[in-house]
């Protein structure tokens, strides 16, 4: 979302100063301060000037410049300063800059109407009256198209570019109504009214003032006075805008808009009485039909989107996209860190000549995901983000590519709604497309709709994070498919990816030479050290303030030591700060614990080991041993689960009191995400913590096979205990699954039972068959049909079929294995139902 300060730097333009031009002094209202494009002698009389202009149209005045010259010096300086900053962001002549702003107004109006069609906007005037957004949008687009046509047809129209300031206010009003949905009164009236006035005045200037009309001077004076009012309005809005940002500045601008818009309307009404005698404007602005066509196209797009929602439900990977609820507390880059790196990525995205793929790689903990989140937000603020997907090992929907394409497609439709028609057509032709291969999904749902849409040169960026946490074969497929977007002629699509430099990923990129890459591990040490030190200073200063610590805490030496310990791993610095500020012990004590570990070999050991040791009792070795075992029993399961479970579900799965689990977890907020709600899932903050536990030789080492064996056994115990006949108490055995309310299923099948049904076989495989087949046989003999019923109710019958297939091909075929195979074959008919 664009801030007002960013907006100021982007949209208001300073005209190029013509050679030998002089700033005109303030002038009276009538017949003075008028600056011809071809200058007449200063001593010429007013009548002779007017006569010369009628006889020679090239001597006609720049009415916008004349209006500008009638402003007081303060107002002129304000508008000029705004124009100076704009030149850094827009190239070309004043004439083309004004046209760019008109195009921007048309685009923003379309986007606002699209949001209205999606139900995202409901606008009322300050009187409480509902605003007909379709009517207002049509009016703005009609006016903008009319003005654009006039500017294009008349070369000498507004050569100094002062009209750009007026259209910038129109654009600002549209931006404000987009960003602040609860404030849509005079601010929204501003773009509506201003655009209309600008178009009408431009039409009169073209058709009468520049057409040797006998009342040319009177018409010109009336238009100049109108332009002067508009420029004064723009100067006041810009003055308030420059004074701050956010909600306060919105209130100030709204107040100015209310007062000045009323004055502007009154002033224009007086001038219109003069202008109206020559022309009935509504008959001459002929772009109403074109504006109507634009809005009709948007209506059709909205209908396609509604049809997609009503007829088809594309499966979405929970928590995989940029603004997902689950990711709302994830950090982004500190504003003063990674500056050069972020600039380079932004430049790549904006350049038409750059490659379509950008690969950011680096070892664990170097900040790849933080950069990905930051860039996704940046692209979204600029209107460039098409979609994002954040892979995550341990999350069922995010550890593979099963829902990758459909999640990307749903986001693309939201930001580029014109794709909806092609996607709807593709799904209608193949309703089961979301169940097919990643390649088929990509070609059908992404590539084909993008190929068939109309030309649109707006950059659309797709952000893909942690690709290495996706299954290997899926990674290879994705990397083979993504370069195809390079060949799209109708739209510019770019893909920003992050991953560890794993061998299979490096090999795929080596085969595809058309990409840019950047390796975080190779960034200059001084740059990384500077950024980590800045992050530590900022984070520890917040801890100092929150805990009322001395102003010199933790001290320059401590910051330097911690920076040296952290480089090059941002995850080290982030985990350190979470540990020091967790509120369980005094920050000074926490920091001392970390400082004493600085000589321990291995960065992950030196940060994770002291965090875990604080749960032990250093005075009692036996108790510490018990506490470490308890940690492995609880946290070991958390880090190896396929999908996170809540404290309540963990208590049932592990057959432990919830209070015991909560008591342990409250000491581990530095390494685990532990919600206050015991019904919300607990998960690890970073994959490196899991890797540390599996690799450490300390008391916290996890035996992966044994822990998976225990989880598999617990899953079987849960199912044997909770299964019963007709678990959802359906009134009829002929009830179709689609007719069963999902809430009912979740009520009858607890989270721990649902997890057990889906993943018991996975943990059995990971344990390398460290569980007795006798136990498996007993479970299937007693509960096979109950398990199939539960899997069907959850919508996972295809997963059940895959599990049965695996059971039938157990490697060590003995009596039990044969019995299991016979049993599952005997139930093949039920399974297929």
C-alpha cells in the first residue's frame, strides 16, 4: 500500500523551465499574468494582443501557466517543490507526464471499482447517503479519457505541465479512498468533481479558446480563474500532506478537502455561468460509451469470479501466502538493513530487460525468508505482487507442490481479475484439474490463461520462498516449468525464489541459464556485520525500554561481542533477542548466559544450547536427566509432527496432562511458536532448531527413528480408543460426504484423531518398521472399516488407498504381513467406495 510520503515523491511534477523564462509576479484577476507560448512585446496593448491571438493561434497563451503565475509566491514554491521530487520518478516531457497521471487515474478508478465488485468497498457521503460507485467511476473515467484525447490532439496544450498537479490530486484522492475505507466523504468527492471540471475546461479551451472564438479573451480569463482555484486547492492539499503521514495526515487532508472543495465548487459554479452560454458540455464529451465499456468488462470479470467461487473451489495451502493469518507476526527486514540487496531485487523486478527468474540462495539462518516477506510486501505496495508461496517443512500443504499451483492461481485472480474468464473456462473443461500433476495444473491454470489474455505490460511478480523445504521431485518440476513465463508476450511475469543451495536445486538452475542469482553467503562481511549490529541495537533497545533498564545497557562491548557471535546468521541474532526478552528471567541474566557460551564451537550450539539448559536443574544431575527426557518426549514430538498440533491435541496424543506440556513450553518461546490459546497449533520458529536437535550430542539429542515409532504407536492407541460405529451419527448410510457439514466432522473427530488417521503410516515408515506388525494387524482387524469411514468423512479417501497399498507391499513378508495384505485386499471394494 503506497504511503502518502511515497505518493508525494512519485506523482507531483515540476515543469521544465523554458529558456529565458522568468517567474511571473502575482497578478490581478482579469486580463493580466497571461503567458503566451510565443511571447508578445511587453508594451503591446490588451486589445492588440487579443487581436493577434485571434489571427495567429500559435500566439495563444498557456492558460495553466497563467493561472500558476497568479498564485502567491508561497503557493508557487509548494507546487514547484512537489514537481521537483516527481522528476526523479517520471521521465519525459511535461505533456507526457500529465498523460501518465491521467492514465494512472483511469487505472486506480478501475481497481477501486474491481474492489467494490468483490465486496471490499462500501462508500457513503458525509451526509450518510450511499454513493453509486459505478456512476462515479464512469464519470471519472469518462472525464479522464476526454482530457487525454484533448491533450493528445493539441500539442501546445499545457506545455509547462501544471495540469499534472491537478491530476495528481485526483490520483491522491483515489489512493486515500483505497487505503482508508472508513473515510470516503469529501476526499472521494474530490476526484469525482475535479476530474469532471478538468475535462470540461480542457474541452472549452480546445473548442472555443483555441478556435478563434470572438469572446476568446473572456473565455480564457474564466478558465484561468478556474485553473487558479484548482492549483490553490492542490497547493493546500500538498502542504498538509507534507506535514506528516498516516491517520493524522488523513484527518488533516479530509478537513482541507471539505473546506476547500466547497470553495472550489462555488468558484467554478460562478465561472460555469460564464462558460455555459457558449457550450452544452454534456453533448460534446463523447467518451461515456468507452467508459461504460470499461466498467462492463469489469462487471463481466466479476461475474466470472463469482462463477468460479460458486462452481469450483480451488484448494488452497493454508498459511502459504504473504498475508496469511498464520504469518502475521513474522518479521520483515529492518528499514535500514539489506538496503543494497533490496534495491537490486526491486531494480530487477522493474527492468523490462532483466531475466524472468531471480534466485536468492544462502545457508540456513541467513535471512532468506525475512527478505522474501519484505520483498513480497514491497511488491504488494507497488501493485506488482501477483502471488506468493512460502514452503515450510512439517506443514502438510506447504511441504510439497500439491496445492502450489491452485494457491498461486487464486491469488493471481485476485490481483489480476481479467484472468478469471480463462481460468473458469479451463476448469469447466477439466473440473478435476486441481488433482492432476503439477505440470498439467501449471499449463492449464497459469500458462494458458496468461497466454490468451489481452496485452498488459504491468509487471507481475510471484514470490516463492524456501523452495528447498519442498519435496525434491516437486522442486525439479517447478524449476522446469517456471522459465516458460519468459515466453509470454501479453504480460511481464517475473519470479523471485529463495532456497538453500541444495544440490538438486543448483543442478536445475545450471540447466537454465536464463536467471539472475545472488548468494547471501557471499555478501561482504562488513555489510552483514553492519546489518546484524543494527538489528541487535534496535531489538535490545526495545527490551531495555520494556524492562526499564539503564540507558547504557547492554553496552557497546556487549553489542560488538554479540554481533561477532551472530555473523553471518540473522537467525542467531533473532533467537538471541527472543531469549533475552522472553520475560521469564531478567534480561541481564539471560544475556549473561549467552555471553558465557561464546567459546562453544558451532553457532547453532552456542545459541540453542543455553536456551535449552535453562529448563534443567544444574544442582541435581538426576533431575536434569529426567527433565531432558521429558523435553525429548514432548518437544521431540512437536518437531517431528507432519502438521502442528495444539497443546490440547498434544496432551491427548502423548497421553500427558495439558498443564505439564504448557509448563515446559512456556520456557521455550525463543525457539517455538506457542500461542496463548491451547487450541491453536504449536510449531517451531525455524527449521535449524529441528536440525540442531537431530544432530546435537548433548542430552537434548533426538532419536528420530525411536520418536517416530512412539508417535506411530500413539496414533494407533488414539484410533483404537476413539473409533466407534457411525462416529458422526449420520441419519442415513447413503448420505454423501459433500452433504456433511465440516463443522460436524471437526466436532466428532478431534484434531488428535484426525492427525492419527492421516499420518500413522508416515511415522511408521520413518521409524523404519520399529513397531510390531502384530499391533498393526490388531488395529486393522478391529478398526479398518472405522478408519476408512473417518478418512472418507475428512475427504482423504485417496490417501487411505495409498496407505493400504503401502501395507500390501511391506518389505518383510511374514505371517502378519500376509494377513494384512489379505485383509486389505478383502476390503478393496469398501475402500473404492
